[in-house]
C-alpha cells in the first residue's frame, strides 16, 4: 500500500518553514521612524544641535532609530509638544520646559530670574536639580535625554530704559508663569506669545519688550521692531529633549545606551558652543544698528531685587524639595 500523499510532503513543508524562520531571524529589524517636533527655526543653533543628535543616533544604532527633526512648530506648536510626546502621538520631542512650570515648579527653576546668571552657575543649577527634574518627568510618562542651554536672557525693548520705572506699562512678551510674574513685578503688562509668534507680536504692537536670548533676537530680526538690548543676564534657560517613557522602556538595553551616549555628546557640544554663539549674536545685533549695552547700576539693582523676590516665591511653591535643590545648588557654588 502506498504512503499517503500528506506524509510524503510533510518533511519538505517542515524544511521550508524552518528555512523561512531562519531567514526572518537573520533579516535586520525595520528602522523605527521617529518624528521629533521642535518649536524653534531650523537655523537656530539649538535646533542644529537636535539635528546633529538625530544623525548621531542614526549612526550609533545602525539606522534602527531614524529621527526626523521638524523645526519651527511645523509638526506641533510649541505648547502642544509635551502633550504629544506624553500621549505617544510622537515618540520624541524638544520643548522649552519652563513654559510648563505651572504643572510642576521644578520645570521652571532655570527661568527664575537672577538665580543663575552665567554658564558655570547654570551648570551647577542643572546638576543640583536634575534628579528632581527626571523624577517629575517620569511621573508624567517622559524620559529626559538631554538639556541644551540657551544664551543669557537680555532685555529687548523699544525705547531706552535706565530705571525700572521706564518699564511701567510696557507690553512685555510672556511665555510662562515666570515671565508673566517678572513682567508684573517690573510694572509691565504681560502678553502671552509663543516663539513662533514673536515677529507678529512686535510688528503689531502686541509686544514692546521681552527677556530673550540673542539667538531669538537674530533669528527674529528683532532690530526691525526694537532698538535696545540690555545685557542683564537674567537667566540661562534650557530646553529638553524627551522620549515617551513607554517607548523608551520598549527599547533594548543596547539601543537605550546608544541614545544616552548620543544625548550626552549633544549636550556637551551645545553647552560648549553657547558662549561663542552668543557673542556672535551680540555682534550681529550691533551691526544691525541696535544699541547693545550693560544695564545702568540702578536698573541692575532693581532687577536683582525682583529676582530675590521670585526665588523666595519659587521655593515657597516648590516646598521642601525645592528648598533642598536650592540648598544643593548654593552649596556647589
């Protein structure tokens, strides 16, 4: 009696299945395509740092993580980026965290005026606050990769300011609770304006003044709207690059290590570059006809007093954890 047909073909089918399995396991995994929204323009040195980071990640992971940076709010507006990453609409994003300080005081620490006024102080403040910052972000489903630093914030204004009284009633661009409070203490009128709206706000008179870096001044061609930039060094804020925590936890250890190494490299590079870039921005603004100068002693003293008030208010809002961070920061100086 002949062998049943299915018995004759069963070994061949098993062999074919085994070969297919081996080929599948040998094939490289498809690259993960990560869209990374950012709020600032492509020419900004911070955005350039994001692009360099994305290229480094691509190289370190052999193309398994392929990040596309979307500058200038082109994918999500600045105020939407944190939510988009947290909810997993995108796996990664870059955001100015101070705009979310109402959600957690630690998010706005580096925008407290006159607490850290140079790069060394800003680094000490970052080191002292990073554990609390990471914990607050993880509670919200976010993983901190790195924090690029912006140049010192100066005072842009459409008329000469020699005393704090000269700011009375001026419309002041505010983008977070800290800048809103600063405007109030200066006697100015806060007007909410995102980075992508600065030129429109100044051109229409919605804003007449703001605290911002030379980077913002140059890329917004602020000399078309204001004549003065005072080097008050109010604070050196940081943006953050964040990954959705579920996405992060889904990566293997080797990929996580590659991302953290690329993040450390990007952070070190942008912090080192900041001061050189800042001087270039100052030179450009002067060449464009702006008056760029140190504040008067009287103005500087008034601003420092406002800063002391805001540090005390921040500690009160942040509680014991905030007080511990400030204590650690001051001990490190």
